């Protein structure tokens, strides 16, 4: 029984991954359920056991992507005292997910796609992300972490726009969601956003060792 | 004869606008040529006189959007001595076009859409825009307009990402492509990007009188 449940969960995961990849490559509308089941290596019957139709699959992809984004913000919340560092860490984790996880990528892309845009049950991933950034920047402001004259609202506008830009540009070129690009972004932004007292303790490249600044010449 | 040519040009424009609006609302794939001709108020025959198929229309929309973007950068080049001010002015003009012109909006959106993404003849609007920003920021660097320690490349990454973010977010909420949002963005960024000597002469709200800072209470 356990074995069957595990197998069912694995099949569901494969179908969501196959759907995410097919939506990204061919678009939501032209993708058929047979394409998805073939790509996942499961029968049409197995697909229909898990998902009623394509919108049902899209909803599952969006919900899984939203779970990943929420797990990223929760992990960032637990890790750091500084609200600005939580923001830096969460953006790194999100870009890493966008780089590595087709489901997260598709989750963001589907929300903006015309046939899914009108869906009332669709998860508004960009909206949730924006809301979290707004909240963490207001905390930063309240804690005196922002530079004088910088409001949480204007910092939020700049950071939300840039991360959406990285996400969209990263679909065509993974360079945009690389750790190096995002580290350079924070190196540029932090001297403007952070109060001079807090700036020295902030780590633009997020958790883990720093990426090499330059690609070594062979 | 002149009258007929003018009428033909007007019909062509109406068809491109109708196509741009339909692509934005329903997506490229589900939109049919009959939907477009009906929306434009012309016959199917008239549509086929101007455009062979839907991809032909999409190419025309993309090309018209690219013309607008090029006109914006050319106008900015002519208007200002300062490279940074040219960049500010061009971003304002682009956001204004994205707000007001369905063809420009669709031109940017189509490039990122799966069925058009593979098109070799598609105009890479975001790529052209990125190239221009890169060029103008290198000029700013050469002219000593950038702050010490800020490279043209990292400034370009931040500005390109933010403008793509504004463009994409503006599809759902025009607030993101408003003059006020972009003015706030430049007010935040300029003290970091511009050299202290050049900063006082830069106008974050672009050409024309400043927009009111706050919506007046009724």
C-alpha cells in the first residue's frame, strides 16, 4: 500500500514536471494531454487518474511553485536577524529555483499567460512575492535598516520590478537568474538602500561561499 | 488613388491594433483571423489583402513596436547632452508607449510567448532595448557621468531588469508603467548611479513638467 502511494506521488510529480516543461517550450494552449503523458512516460489513463484536464494540471503546477516560493520566504525568515539580509537570501533562493526547477519557472510564467490570466483559482505567484517583499522592506524600515530618505515603498517598487525582470529574462537566458548576476545587483543596490551602519554586515551574494568574481581564463 | 492608399494604410493599422488587443486578451494561439477582422470592423477579404496569416500579422505588430522603440531612442539621443538623461527620458517614453499603445505592448509580449519565441524572423524587442541601454550606459561611463565604482555593465543589468519588470507587471496593472512609478524609480537609483557632480542636473521625471507627488485628496 505504501509502495503504491509512493508510486502515485512520483507519477504525479513526473506529470507536473512534464507539463511545466511542455508549457514552457510550446506554450499552454498548443500543449495536449497526450504530449504531457508521453513526455512523463506514463499512460493517458494514469494522467486522467491524477488530473481531470489541462487547467487542473496548470493549477497543480502553480500551486507547487507557490509552495516552493513560500518555503523560500519561510526559510529566509528563520535564518536571519536582518530584514534586508532575509530579502537578499530569499531573492537568491528564488533565482536558484527559477534556474533549476521547471515547475517554479512555469508557475511564474503561467500566471502571466492570457489563457490562465483570467482564472480566478490561479495562484497569483508574482502578487504573493511582491507582498512578501513589501512586508520585509517595511520591517527593514521599522528596524532602521534602510538609508535615510529611502522609503519601503520605493525600494519595493525597484526590487519587485528587477526580480520580475530577472525571472522573465531568465526564461531565454539563464545568465539572468545566476547567482553572479543577482550578487552584482545587490552590490549595486545595497549602498543606496541600506543605512551606513548596517551596510558592512550585509552579504550581497547570500548564504554560502561567495561565487568567484571572474570566470578564470583557461 | 491617394484616398485609396490612405484607406489601405488605415485598414492595415486597424488590423494591427485589433490583432495586438486580441493577442493580449486571449493569447496568440486561440486568436483567429475572423476575430481580428471582426474586431477591426473589416471583411476577411480585406484582412487577407494585407496579411497572409496570423504569424504575418504578429510580425507586423512586432515590427511596428520595434519602430516605436527605435523612434524613442533616436528622439532621446537628439534631445540631451547627458547620456544618463537620455536613458531617463527614453525609459519614460517607453513606459508611456507601453501604457497607451496596444501594439507596443503586444510587440514586447509576443517575443516572450512560446509560439513566437522560436520565430527566427521575430524582432527581438527586449534584446534591442537592452543593447541600447548598454550602449548609453557605456557612453555615460566614458563621459564620467557614473559614480565611482559603478560599472556600465552592472548598471545595465539593474536597469534592464527593472524596465522588463515594469513592462511585464504593467500588463496586469498600468500603475507599473505610470510616470510616477518610473520617476520614483529614478529618484531612488540616480544617487547611486550618477557621479555627485552630475546628479543635481538630472531630472528623474523626464521631459515635461513634474507629475504631482501625491494624488490630491478630494
